[in-house]
C-alpha cells in the first residue's frame, strides 16, 4: 500500500546508529518535523541536493557520497545529510535495510550525521528513487566555487575518468559485458570502482591548504562537461588536453564495448581543480603524499568567453559552447537499463 513506512522499520533502518554530531540539536525522529543544527562560529552554510537515477546498485551509499562531493568541491566539509527515499509498493524489508545500511556506512566514513528526511511507498515509482541533500558549514575564505577560476590557472584531475560510469556498467550490465567478451575478473574489478567515488579527501586537502581557486565534481557529462561548467561559471575559456586525462584499461575496455566516450561519461570519483601556477607543485605534492593520483589536464585561458576547447595533439579537436549530454547515460537509456 502507498504511504509511510512502519514506525518500527523506520526506527530500526534509519534512526539507529546514525551518528549524531555535536552540533545536531534536534536529530531525526518519528513524528519530528525538522532537524536542527547549531552553526555558531561559522559564516556560511552550503547545501546541495542530488538524485541517483543512473544506478540500480548501492544507491544508499552513492546518494550520500555524491551529494557530499559537491559540498567538498565547494570548499566545505560535508557534515549533515537529509535523504528522501521513495519506494515502490511491495518493496521487501531486506531491500530497505540494505539501502539504510549503505547510507549509514557512507555517513560514518564521512564523519557526518543524518539530519532527517522522508520515506514512503508510492505507486508513482517503479524502482527506488533516492535524493540526498548534503550540508556543510565553513568560513568565507574556504570557498572554492567554479566561478572563481582565474586565467593562468592549471586544471588538474584526481584519480581516473569515468569511474562512476564503469562501476555502474559492471553492476547493471554485467551479463551484456560478459557476452561481449569481458572476463568475470574484469567485471569484479570494475565493480570495485564504486569504492573510489568520494572526492572528499582530495577536496579537503586542497581547500584546507588554500591551494585551489575553484573545484568541481564531474557527474553527468563527465570531465568534459565539468570543465565546460568551470568556463561557464567563471566567464573564462578553458582548454582541456585529452592526452593527459587518465583512464584505466578496464574503463577503456568497458566503455569502448558500449560505444561510449569516457570523457563525456559519469565521473564521480574524479575532482577537477583550478590551481594557480605558483601553487601547482605544492598541490600535486600534497595530493601525492596522501596517496592520491593527480594529473595536469588543462588551463584557464585569458579569453573572456564561455567555451571549452578540447585539444588533441596540440590542435583544437572540438569547441564546446553548451553543456554536453552524458554519453554513458544516453547509452544506458538506449539499452533500457535506466529511466532518465
């Protein structure tokens, strides 16, 4: 039947062992209307919401981390989370507990707190829909908005491109990939990429040491879309060099099998950062010391235009002046693996 979850299940799944930070004055509870936090000592509160629509697997864990990434990319520590979960009628208790367990695991990893949310069964959805709002507080000088990229800044990326797309493909299209020649061990390894989705560690390193002018979390549209969005927000053209963009061999193989361009595919797990030239070596060293791979992949140009120049072999391969669509999500839709 449509309606709210049973109180006992709600309490057991979402309100127990969720971690209550010192600043949470009013935690989530049955019958409560809102969570309350104390932000004394902070100047700013950042908030961001993200739905999970392209994946069927581990959506509770993804929902927390992907929302947290955007707060971290803004320069703040993601601390509080509000999640809305709409479930198809007839969803089994074990499926609900699995989502809740993944949420708790992600929140614990981040040292955060669940502040509240909403859950219900509804005939409006055919599979679970989850949307998380993440919040983080900080000072004005902590901010690293995309609009703050400056001409001359170098663009760096952490880890590898298309980690998210690769993992989703391995989880949701494993049979198709096996039929097209991938091995079980390759698919198992690709599934593990989901564990690399968080960019909070590298974002905190760069922001706490004041090493980045701007940061951005590439989600839909991948690294190309994220680089264009930095250009659009800042008003300065950006050059993206294709050769230094790092992509794992398994990502290449899986996405090539699907006919998908990794540069334009879901890339949560990668952080883009706009770094002043005099801080570049320090930034790369700080990331390396923490065991985080980073590559220089472009530059902010002194051209007052909202354009991304894709460069290959020293030549302009493509000029992008609109946010590009996600190649991987488009392919998933064609395969009928997702609703978008």
